[in-house]
């Protein structure tokens, strides 16, 4: 990748395009830099993502009108970074069964691992 985040951003967009084919248009798209962030130059894009000062993501949120598709009740695809030059794409799916799964994991504690 590069410090401008071109590859990471492009991959997020490509996966979001694929998700739109199944789940419809996203309910929210974020491309934001926190106020006061030092990473406002184009070459600071990945640094901003790594420091959590910049967000680049698509969301399908039920609170914003997303209608569940099958067991999927919410999803998101976002840019993440491990360094100022290396990024990856994170995709989160939330299913109808998430609350029950979370309760089982909480009850199991360290035994869940």
C-alpha cells in the first residue's frame, strides 16, 4: 500500500460495491477526519486511519433504515491500518443470533478460548 491509502480505499469501495448487490445501498458512508487532527495532508491518509483520527467506511444500519436480509441485521466495511503504509479491509456482519452468542461467550469467560 502507500501512505495515501489508495489501494486500501479502493478495496473498501470494491467490497462495498459487491455488498450493495446483495444488501442494497448503504445507509451511511463515512469519509471523515476528526477536527484538529494533524493528518490532514493527502499523504497522511493511512496515518489518520491507523491513529483512529480518520474514518472511511460504509454501514448498513437498521437504525438508519436497513432492512435485514436473511439472518444479517447490520453490516459494515471499513478501512483499517497496521502502519502508516499498510492497510486492510475489515468487514463486520451482525446476525440475529448475535445477542445469544455474546451471552454464551460472556458466560464461558476465558473457557471460550
